[in-house]
C-alpha cells in the first residue's frame, strides 16, 4: 500500500471519528430542545441538532467514499463541511467558555487529524510522469 493511500485512510478514519462526535453533540442538543416548551428556542435547538446530524452524515459518507474509492473530491468536501461546522463552534461556544475546553476540543482535534492526514495523502509523493518536462 502506498504511503499516500495509507495517509488518506487514516485521515478518513479521523473524519469518521469527527462524525461520531457530532452525532453525540446532535443528540445532546436535541435533548436540550426536548426540555424546552414549544417555542422558537426549541425550534432553533432542533434546527441545530439537525445541522449537526447532517454534517456528521455528510462527513461519514464522504469519508467512506474516500476509503473505498480513493475519491479525491472527498478532501475538499470534508474540509468545507468540517470547517463551517467547527469554526462556528469554536467562535460561538468554545471562545466564550460556554463549555469546558475538554471535551469541547474533541471535534476540532479530530478535524485537525483528518485534515493533516488527508492533506499528506493528497500532496504526498507523486509518481513521476513518463513524459519528460519541457525546458
């Protein structure tokens, strides 16, 4: 197995971990929503839970495609979905200290691991072209 392929698989496994953590987060947000009276607050909490489930499902499906098919667009899709989801979490939840850094950093750290390894898989050693470059 090529090193680049191995890096892609490891990075995709980190993204699968990210997805599992965000399903847990979605469950926690939905639980808080169920405790609310029928109101706009409850609706927004359910919407937030839905978005976490959607992001987790998207990342999971794309990561499986990256593992099984070595699908290169997976890099950009996972990067975009995780970026939008986790940067807003870092700014609006972790930054103001609404939750402790641990376990709050689990998702962003899984994203970082996925990003580092899939980047290594994407830009790792390339095969040389059989056609010499022009000078």
